[in-house]
C-alpha cells in the first residue's frame, strides 16, 4: 500500500503548508499530493480552493497569502528530495490562469525537476495537460476526470486516469489497463 500525504499531513496541520509537508516527510512519508494556482503577481502557490476568504486566489499577491501560511511550489520542491513522489494538480478549470503551464514548466526546469520520473502532473482541465505534455514530454500526465471519456483518453495518452470511487467500474479499469494506463482512485 502506498501512503500519500494529501496536501501534506493535512489531518494535523493546515493543508498545503510547509509545516504540513515537513511533518509528513519527517514521518517517513515520501509521496505527496498538492495543487497549484497563480497569485495576481504570477507566483505558483499551493492551494486547493479557488477562493480564500470569499475572494479568488488570483486576486491575492503572494505576500498577502504568505501572511496566512500559504507556500509556493518552489518552497515545496526545496524541502523534498528527488526520490519523493509528487502529484501536482494544476488548478486551471476554464483556463482561469492562461499561462500557468509555461510558468510551471519554467519552475520545474529551474529546479531540475523537468525529467523527474517521480512527478505526476494532473488536472481536470484537458488543455492544461495537453500543454504540459508538449512543454515537459518526459513527465507523467494524470487525467483527473468526473466523466470517463475513452476518446479523450486515447487523444491524451496519459500515464494514469484519476477518478472518484463513485464512477470507476470494472469496464473502465479493463479499458485503461488494455492501453497500459494506470487507474488511480
């Protein structure tokens, strides 16, 4: 069984904070999941929800969010070693961050993570995954989905399909496995 620290050790610490990730790492957990969004000054911040205090994340500066304990992708990459497994979800539904993929690719290249076999880049937004696949072809892509669509999967050719236990069934698993695609629930 693989234990994944979802947004860090979020049961005991504020999620997506350096404290949450450090605590999980110090417990020997080496697999993590997080989400990235952009601040109004173009910084990649780790946060799941699109709103904070009823205001969109993209309307905050990084400095403003830092006062509440938010951290950046760069800060997370600095504390994890390259053996750590990291699933990064790009939060870009409806293309609210038109250049997040390019910024993300530059950040990973800067930190020598652009060919890291332990990274999985996931998103519900298909165009984001298509851009990432072009910008960072060595990385694994995970298609987050609420509605399994085989045509979309064949087009993208992801490493994995990630979905809720509520929609997965034996047919989906067999379809993916025939195409050498992992299914993550």
